[in-house]
C-alpha cells in the first residue's frame, strides 16, 4: 500500500515504515512528536485498487512519527561581476524534518 501526500509545497509517494525528509515543520503542526498529514492525493491498495482525490481524499490521513530536525548540506551561492571587483559569496543550509511513516488510513 502506498499513498501520495502533499506537504511543504511538494508531493511525496510514501509507504508504511518509510523514513522521509520533508520541509521543516513548525511546532504548531506537531503533537507530542507525531504528525498527521491530511492532504492525501492518492491511495493504492495491495489488491491494485486506486483511489484518486478531487483534489484530496476525504477522511484519509497519513500518520507519522518525527525522527529528528536538521539542516541539509551547505550550498554556496557566488555572485561575480567581471571588471568591477565585485564578488559575493553566501551559504545556505535548508532546514528539514525527518519523519517515519507509521500508518496510512483510508
């Protein structure tokens, strides 16, 4: 069984017991280290039955456990303009939340 959920402006195909890195979730979206994703776009059973939402499936949810928060690898952004001695180097580390999918409820 798998599902397609929407969070952080992106869509993810998830299965049970999968560990997934998603956009950072604020503390208001969590309840005691658990997260419930209610924007479920598609659910496919083991038997091959596929349910597609319009745009989401009502009464469907995906429950997950928050594993940890972290930051991704550093990305260096360089701005350079020739002949003017203009150089700017900036770094960025995107924050993420790592979750483990526990249950898909259709």
